[in-house]
């Protein structure tokens, strides 16, 4: 049979005839992905209280993300010096191509791993795909940057680092802890109680301090991103990732090219079939350098070793993704139109309950800088920081908010301010943090035990960490439930001293509806002191 007309072979394993150098690079790429993902997880697990006041530079990965740096620059009108590190992958991509996406991106490694599993189980069968959806990620990028012009920062919603961190912190790690605990709880019943006691705390200390309200929602969204790989390999990377689109634009002028030797090529199209990001290495005039992540999957599967990666300063003239002209304009217009739509909705907003972490910028600037990564929530030792759902409107989705009923703001702790990658939370020392007012406490007299029942209760005063105490017990005459009058010591809040840490609400013995609650009233970050 003519080799150029034989049926398409769905080759899954690397070809034995592939050049050794290409097989080595293919293997090194897998090792690189594993190492970068391992480093990412290592830093994430270190984002926790370990008994020290300083947590270290655990947010380093974010400072190499040019999308977050660019969107923060546009939205907040400020250049953070830490994002100068983002020029490293920018220069590498401009010179070598999208190696960052194929070799270093932690989310890319996760999606590639699941794509590999799905192909091994035959749940994903590689097939040729049209280029119709490739422009979608470029449209998302343009819309995101256009919205940033009007200070609406949406980059954190789909940025791969923010998406992966948020998913691991809010959903995956808590689920892992619960599943591990449930598994370990079986050990005592089979005579392994000592193993249960030794392993249990280790897993808990390595991961998180609690659970989160939106764990199910965030977990389902992350599961959806993973399951999209059942349709196409690295579906998110191909069609949805705005950071990949930015790298794709930079990688169009890379020095490393992909070429197919026409003399060796049998036109089997196995290379195009197994291309992870639909870069179309065959034929030469259809190769898309902006899509190629240099995974070397095409080369190692080529049965005739026809694919090479020459280095040339001559600009390539391949077919590119159609993302210009009217599509650019439409994408930008949609991004600008999204700004008022995100801000006109007041449904579910509760500004008085919007207690931001210490060090937070004034609300408009905070929203322009926060990338919704969840690092601060991971660092919080009391689990009090939770992802917002409706409290701050659509623009504030997944931004951190203190929920005192779950956990309070630890008085001698500033870890959340140390791990914020964009400066939405300004870094504070412990001493500086103790002087920051994030809200104020208020007593519900109809719920308070001394007021309503005439019984002694001093929990809120005892727990108050400020010096002098913001909550003091004051003796006053009260009408008892039987109609008589008696002197009782009742809690009174000194708003000049209260910092709104929320420990009084957390520890209040009236658990169903605490007799004392905290609001953001009086926060020191408020532009209007009377707020």
C-alpha cells in the first residue's frame, strides 16, 4: 500500500525511530512538569501558620505570571516591583516560544496528566479538530484587558495560577483531608489505632485549617475544567486560558521553529493528531507557532523521524489563528460592556458584613488588585477568611471576607498580608496589624445572656485581645424576666478601642445567633471616616 494513502494510525506510544534528542527532550519535559508542579504544591502547603510570625515567599509563582502583572498594572494604575520577574517568561517566550506553557505551568501539568489518563483508558480518543475555537482564548484575553482599563480586574477568574490555587485551597485539599480522615478512622477497627494516631495529625498539618463555604461550587468548576479533557487534550489550554493566549501572541516570533521534512513525511498526520494544543505541525504552512508548547509529542510519534526543530532568526509565516479585525474589536467591546454589568447588580450585597482582612486597600482599589487566588485564606490560622459569594457583588466573587461565625482574626497574626501576591493586602508587621481596625463589634441586647436572662456571662470580655479591652463589663440596672429590677454586669463595647477582630462573635456561647456581632463599620481603610 502506498504509505501516503494508508489509513491513519492512532499511534499512542512514541516511535522507536524518533531521534534520541527528541525523545530525551520529551522525557525532560515530563520531568520538568512534575518538578514545577511539585514546587507549586510545596509552596502552597507551606502557606499556613507553623508557629512563626513570618511565613516566607510562598507566593513566588504568581510574580512570574505576566497576565496577572499586566492586568494589575492596568487596573490599579500601579506597577508592583515583584512583577518585574514576569519579564523572565516573557523574554523566554519571545525567544524560544511557549515553553512556559508546556514545561512549567502547574495547571498545564495537571491537565496533561488527566489527558494522559483519559487516553490510556480510551475515554479520550485523539481526533482532528478544526481551528474554530482557537480564537476563543484570545477573545477572553482582550476582554479581560479591556475591562482592566476601567479598573475591573477579571484576570484572576481564569488565570491558570489563580484558578489552580483557588481550587486546591477551597475544594481539593479540604476534600483530601476529609477523605483521608474518613479512611484513617477505619484503622482502629482493624487493630491499627496507633497508625491512625500517628498519621492523622500529619495529613491535617500538611494541608489546611478548615473548610470553606464554597468548596462544592469551586470544586465542581475545577472538576469541569478537568473533564473538558474528555473532549480535547488540554482543552482549557487550547481554548480558554488567557495567559496561554498572551504567551501565544509573544511566541509567534520565536526562534525555534517546527519543520516537517517532505522527503521523509508519509502524510500520516499522526503528528497533528497527537498535538497537545492543536499547533498543526503538518503541513509546514499550517503550523501555528502561537499554539505550539514544544512538548515534542509530534516528533516522538513520527514513524519516519521527519519532524525537526530548527533555530532560525527568519520570521515564520505560518497560518495564524484568526483573532484580528472585528473579533478583536468585539472582544474589547464586550470587556468594556462587562464593567457596568458587574457593578450595577446589588443583589445579595451586604457592605456592613464585608469585613476585609487587615491591610486591605480601600474597596475599589482592593477589587482592582485582588486576583482571587485564595492564598490569604490558606494562610489564615482560624479559617475565618472565606471566599465571598454575593457580599461584594459580582465583582467581588471569591475575594476574601472575614466570617467571624467561622473564625476570628487572630490578634498577633499578619500571615494573610504576607502571602498576597498583588498587594491587595498590604504587608504588615504583627505590631502594625494590631493597630489596624477592620470593623467594630455590636451587642444584641435581646440575645445577650445578661441583658435578656439576667444571668452572668463575661465570655466576650475575657476573649477580647486588645489592651485596654474594647469590651468591658459595666454594672447597670435591668428588668428581670419576672418584672423585678436588679443590678447586672453587662458588656459594653468601646468603639475607640475595638478593632473588629470578631473573636467575641466566634466565642459567644449563644451559638445559633450570637449576641454580639461584627461589621465593617469604622474600618480604618474606609475613605470616609464616618462610614
